[in-house]
C-alpha cells in the first residue's frame, strides 16, 4: 500500500493566550481533545470489471458532521499499482470528492483489490486524526481478457496478450471438424464463442460459431460456392469478412449477426481472383485492402453499410492477402511502401518508400504491425501470401517519415510485438528471434527441433511466446534461458480467446489442421 496525501483545506486558529500575574502559581491544562468529525463514504462503485486492454473509473464522495476551528486536512491512501487519481480532489464545505481511474496496462485473468482509506487530520503528514474520520472500503477489480477480434488480436496486429499463463499446465480441450473441411481461416473470438470461416471440399465456403467451452457448433452460415472468403473480424455484435465470387468490381464484404449468424448486409468492392486476410476494425468501421489490381484501401461503416472512403497506395506492388492496420487516427497499408491514411477521410498523410522491396509475386501475407509510438513494422517484399518465403522485416519511423531499420535475418511467421521487442520465427535461420524494436538487433533466440519449419503466427504474453512449426505448437519462456515450457500438437495459425483457450486452425501452407483445435490455458 502506498500512501497518497493531499492537503485541501488549511484554515485554523493558530493564536494562543497566556495568563497569570507572574506569581509562578497555577494549573497546567493540556490541549483539548480534537472534536469528532464523523465521515460517511459513498463510492460510486466497489466492484468493477475491465479487460486487459481497457480501463474504468469511479468516484468517491465523503461527507462529515461536526465542526472545528482547526485546519482540516484530508488524507487519502490507496494502492497506486492499481488506481490513480483522475483530477484533483475537492473539499467544499463538509463534502470531499475524489475521482479514480484504473492504471493503464493492467494484466488480465486476475482479480485485484485495493483498500481505499480516507481520514481527516490536523496537519500533513498526519499526526492527529479527528475521531470518527478514519473510514475505508475495499475496491475490487476483475480483469478479464479482451476479445480476439481480428488478425493478431487487434487493429495494430500486435499479437500481444497482457496476461501471465502457466504454460506447462496447458491441456487439450476439444477439436471441432465438420466433414469435408479442407481449410479453416484464422478465427475471431469473444467470451463463449469462436468464429471461423471454413473452405469445404466441394469448393463452398461457410462461417461457423463454436462454443468455446465445449467445441459444439452454435450456428453456421452457408456463403456458397465462391472463389474465396477471408476469416471473420468481430465488430461489436457483428462479423465482417471479405469474399469474392469472381473477378469484378462487385464483390461482397459480408456482415453477419454474431449472435444468430443471420445475414445483415454487404458492401461492395473490387477484386480479381484474390484471397483475403481478416479485415482491420476500429469501432464500427472496417478497413479492407483490395482493388481490381490491388493497391486500394477501403473504409466501410458496418452499421449503415456506407462506404466511407477508398484510397490508392503509392507503390502498387500488392494485389491480395494483405490487411491494413489502424489506430484511432490513421490507417496503415503496405504495398511496397508504407502509406498512412487519415482514418476519417482517407486522405494520405504520409508515404514512406521501402528501399528493400523485392518482387516475388502479387500476394502479401499479413499487414503492418503497430509497435511503440512511431514504430510500424512490416515485411519487405511480396509473394508471402503464395509461397513459403522468408522476408526481411522493416521498421518505419512515422515521426521522421523514414525507415528506421531492416532486419539482418529473413523471417517466416506473422510476428508479434510487445514492450519494445519483436518476435518472429525464421525457417532460413532455424530459430525464433527476439528483435529490438529500437535498432533491429537480436536480443535472444530459440531453436526448434531439427527438421521443423516455422509456420503461422507468433503470440506474446507476459511470461512466454506461443508459436508454431509444421509439427508442433510451443510455449517458450521469455525469461532466463528461454527454454521450452510446453509442446502441443500440430501447429498452424493460433489465437487466444477471452476464455483462455489457445485455438489452432490451418496455416496457409496447409499443415493437416483442417478444423479448429483448442487447448485450455491456466
């Protein structure tokens, strides 16, 4: 417990009087006992729930009865690792008010408590407290995991889950596989449900909701026999996914009700013989990278179906397989250069050329990743959406509008980033590297068993990194000797749900995982 104190009122009588006639005789009288100031506390909340990416606030009002001519100094104590003051507390008459907010970046999958204590004192630091003024209450905060809404969990595609897991205690939970499944796209998930797009053996595509506790199917939506459909992105209580019937300017971006699986609407965009990554989403808006010849970013409002804007990239080297990244202000797109668009209007705010770009084909895999402030990391080059390529990573400085660094090694997985470190697997180097976000140097590495190749994506948590090879899933210790903490079944694209399920689906190069497999994390 860390003490926070504040002197809000400092008014009192400091004068004293003496008496007597100098005879040296008299009675010594001690200072009077301080008067009772009885406090009544009224917090607006004593129990709240947030996610590992969220925050909340509450207020405390206190009134006291009684009077004094001495100073009244409120002293407030609370756990500053959990709470912080939101503004300056006030004391008006006999009413004291303070507002709290939770500290940013609190880790999930736990319950935290703080004793919030208020007392009224004569001075600061407190030596004499007024009787009746020392009151407290216990504040409880439940911190859950946020939804896994899109590629690499969020619109920044960081792949970071702010929680600590006992990786060695991971256990198989269930496997869902409907007959005739040939491929399952990366999932989205919320508490209780996992959403997946399935390619069927007959060429048709369908979307499925799966109970995350049991693996039972909740609903399915049959799209039809079309060329391609991307994995779903969770947008509130809606799912949005890009699909393509044929090469045209009239392909549907489908919106479904996530609870019922019913069709809501679709928006139209241009594409030819394309495969799609999951869309990026902020609020009710989704962002799609497509175009008949690629190189176009679309912004749509999923609540109205309105097309907000579309904008062309500056390089034009990527046709399909890419997704933009987004934050509250901008949308970030890679097509041989990093383009930064105003999220509200689509106006191009910045373009940073990639001097290392090399042609390997029209398809890209993944999208830009938003790291620390001013850092955007993306693979350099194309072809990763079609071939099992290893490519360099480039860090773009969006403050200075320049390239910050290019990795010395070539990497194969969709990377993750957290706390200034980028995590990526390299089949050419046969190792997972922890790369400094600041200068691109390798801090440490982990080597898989001989004969295994990296596939899929990387997820980083507070204690370990989860990753896949073509044979297994691994959890690697972030600390100490970076040893293997756990080894699971066949790898692929992985996600962590709000229910603490590690979910595995097919990798784009096909690993034999055709449905959805779940493990329980602790």
